[in-house]
C-alpha cells in the first residue's frame, strides 16, 4: 500500500501517539502519502489515506 513504507502521519483525537503508530506499523517519515489517524462521530477509529497532488 505504501511505497518504500514512507508516509506523513498525523493524529487528531486518536488514543495513540505518532511515535507509537510508527513503531507498530514500521512506517518511516516522508514521501507524498499522508495518513490521518482520527476518531469519527461514532467514536470509531479510522485512518484516512491521502496522496499529495
């Protein structure tokens, strides 16, 4: 899913820190992909995968 295992990770209203997410997923900082970890209006944890255009 992620080329070179690189992405910019951001959290908003999420129980884990960016450092914890990076450690668990082994995703490195950088690249043109963005992962937004957040909690939706139904209190479900979701990840938004975005690409820079």
